[in-house]
């Protein structure tokens, strides 16, 4: 009597192998399972668990917007340096009013000089504080005297753009964290598949000892042999594979010291 073999190999696969194996089985089963209403409910549960695995596995290979976040951070760093360097160079002006304005602004800027080296969140807060101070009524004349009105506005806008972009990525990260991880979802997918396998084997056995419907036998035999072939193939593949190496980091994992402790 035919039956689908043990599926324990699925629990020993690497994440990519696990994902690809179940993906192939589900694609294959969609059409033949539809012939058996008794099996469709179990298949649907299996498919839903695998969809969850798909959502967990695929996006985590590339964190949303990492390169855009880095570029936005560089842009505001350049805007900050432009303001600071202009003020610093103005300290050497032969115009006493320009020199005095620069001295007043440098007293403020000195408190923020390490902003570009801070973490993303801390840098955002520092630059927001800086641009707020530079925009105060008592400081606006000094800013205008050095021709920095537009530069300060540019710095303020660059910081706001970064905060918005980083917030979007943080929301994405939180949403994906809620989904769980491969360690949690994989056993659920495997258990759902095992339940389906049990039903397929049972349905085949009941047909053999009961009505002995030839059409059912042929269709179930095709399903059983196909799944067994896939399981045998993955067994051969994993038996001769080379020892695994540490997978590359997903884009966005450990970008720099600037992200430490932020998400």
C-alpha cells in the first residue's frame, strides 16, 4: 500500500531550503488537491501557515529603505558641516560685526559639534534642538549676518526628511517583528504539512480497503509519488551538500555605530 514517507527531513533543512521545498510542494498540490474536497481544508491551513513563513522569510533579507536612510543621514550631516564651517571660518573675518556674530553662534554650535557621530535618534534630537535655537529671535540676526538663513532651513528640512524616512523603516521593522521569526513559524508549517500528509495517506488507505475507486487511486498515487520524489530529492541534496557558512547579513543589520540600541 502506497504512502507518503516520513517528513522529518524538513525539520533539518536550512531556512532557504525549507522555504523553497514547501513552496514547491504547495505549487504542485494546488491543482490535484482540488480534486478532493475532503483534503482542501487541511491544505488551506498548510498554505496559510506557509504564507506566514513567506512573509517572515523574504523581507528580512533586506530591511526596507536602508540605503535611503543612510543617504538622508549623509545629507543632513553635510548640511550640518556646512553651517558649522561657515560659522567657524567667519571667526577670522576682518569685519567686526561678522566676527561677533560668528562668535555668538559658535557658542551654540560647540554644544552640538559631535552630532554627526551620534546615533541616528540622538543626532536627530540634537539637530532639531540646534535648528530651534538658531531660529530664536535673538539669534536670527547673527544667522542672517553670516548669510546662513537658507543653510539653517536646509539643515532643518534635511533632519525632518531623515526622521520621517527613519520612522517609516522603524514601523516596517516593528511590523515584521510582530510576524515572528523562522524558528517559530517553521514547526507550524511542518506540523500543518504532516497533518495533510496523514490525511492523504489515510484517504488512500480507506479507498483501498473500501470502495477501491480506480480514479481516486490513480490521482492519490500521483500525489504520493510526487511528494515522495521531492522528499527523496531533498534528502540526496542535503546528504552531499558542503558545510554551511554564516549567511551574509541582511541589508540594514548592523549598519554602523549610529544605529546601536535604536530598534
